[in-house]
């Protein structure tokens, strides 16, 4: 089996340059036990690249139109999905061990210990949880790559993918095959990916657009800059479920006027996340969010809840984080994704490397258009089957959102948690 250094995932890097990429290449060049296990994610993606090279015999076959049900979609979670104990048991996979060893070198601290043991307060800090979710999600992809049909977990609409400790009987295996047969083909047949906020970096690594180590460094810089920006102004985020009559823009306008009456100059209060119909996250100055909670009935808000985050992410209060991230992205290699990856900024596919660089920076101060992204990913003619969807990483919030956005697409959804199998399978 080829090493990570030659793969589109590029965990080990492949440019020959010095610095982080060179160190990553040296680190990724000797993975123990690689030849005795299932084909790795990197091998599967490498075969995809080789098949599309000019003159490759498989090029025509790969261009053939596939039945929609044969394709897969991967969704990568964002900040807030982390929990103490995530990735427990996934160290059984050599590639996951490599990822965490490399992460310690890039970050300068033991990320795996923080994920496994906490403390929770430290893990929940923006500067830690963004790298933690990024690596845990890619670890879950490696787990997904190892789930074989003969040991698949129980299936069900909106269920979880997990490995059982016994083989299924032929009848049960046949009955569960449509969603239970998780195999490396799930990875190989991926036709689209999307990531929520920081999850977009993991989606781009998975799609071969970013190097693992360089993307992790960019996430580190992004997280630290966002942490610093959030500490500069008392701000936060408010989850809102509204009635059909709710006018979020008007509510935010009145909240800003309230802040101005308190002497706050140039206040911020705006929709920062579009989750699903009638559900938004509003971010801004704490005084504005408190005003909205106190006047929830006036604005037809059914439920409001302050989120456990330290700042108004995806608003202009994050502008101090833009330049540090932009400088990092200018210095790293970005390639065109091997398949469609959708941007949070406009809900559309990334077109080329400069497009990725530009929108990843813009995303920091722009609302996350997740509802719009889900419509873009699953848009199809009436009667067309939906692809299998796998949420890879801690938490299953994206599955819950998908259910609200598109019930038919959700029926082909499974969650691959960042935990060992006994803990990941629902009972």
C-alpha cells in the first residue's frame, strides 16, 4: 500500500518544499502495519486521481453517469459538536494515530489527550475545539473507510454506521444491505462534500484540495484569531426558532437601535447561521441578544437559547481574524477538489484554488448559508433517488438539520461518530 505522502489527502505532503510540508512528508513516510489492513482512504482517492489522468484506461469509465443512489455525500460538523471522550478507540487505525502525532507537532500540544480527557472548559475554547473537531472528523472518515459489509451495524433512517462484534446472518445482512453495507466504496464513490464552518477545512482535505498538516495549521491560526477577536467585545450567539411571521432582519435592526440607545457605537446584531426553515442563529453584541430574548414574543420567536460560544462568529466582529487567516492561505498549496465541495458563503460549489482561498477568508465574517447549501447539494429532478449521506465526526447535529431541510434526503442518512464502535452504535 502506498504511503500517505503520495495521496491526494496529502497528510504527509508531497511538494518537496521545506518547513511544515517537508516535516509532514517525513513524518508520513513510514506508517506501521499499513500493508496488512484494508485499503486506506488515501489509496482510494489516489486511484481516483490516476483514473482521471490523460490516457488512463479508466478515464471513460469514470466519466460514465452513475445512478444517483450509487453516489455518496459526506458532511463534516463544525464547532460545538466536540465532547470529552471523542476519538476514543479510533487509535486502532494507524492513520488516525499518525494524524494525532502530526497534530501535536503542528499545534504544539497533545490534542488527543485533550479530546480524550479534557477538561471540558479547555476543549470548548475556540482555539482548541476547532482543531479538535477538524481532526476528529477526518478520523471518523478513516473509521468509515474500515467498516466492511460483513460486520455492518444496524440500519435505520437517520441511524448511525457502526461495526458490530458479530457477523450478520445472510437474511438480515440482505435486508440491511442498502444502508448497512458500509465499505471503502462509500469513500470512493463520494460525489459531494460540505462542512459546517470549520468543517469546511476537513471537507477540502478529504477532497484533496488541502494538505492535512497545512490545513490544520490554517485552522490553528483561524481558531486563535477568532478567540482573540471574541475576547475584544462582549458578544455571543443566540439560537432562534421562529414562527412563519418572524422577521429576523427587522428584529436585528431594532436590537441594534436598542444598543445605540445604550451608547454602543456601531453595534452588531445579524443572522450568522441559516440552519433550516424557521431556524436561525443571530450573533452580535450581548446587549442586542438579551434584548431579543426579552422581546421574543414581539418578534414571533418560539424558542431562543444562548449558545455556549465566546463570540459573535460569522459577523464583522470577527474582522481581526481575517488578515491572519488570509496570510496563511496565501502561503499554502491549494488544489482543485477531486469532487464537488460546497461553500458556506454562497452555498455553491468551489470552482478553483483561488476561489477556495477567497471564500475561506470571507467565511469568517459571513453568515453560514447551511440551509441553502443543503438545497444545492440535494437539488434534483422529481423522482430522482437521493444519494447516501454520511455525517462524519462528533455529534449528529447536521443530520437533525438535514431532516428539517429535506426529509427524503435524510432517509438515506447515517452518522459515523468519532468513537469506537460499541459506543457509536445506538441501541
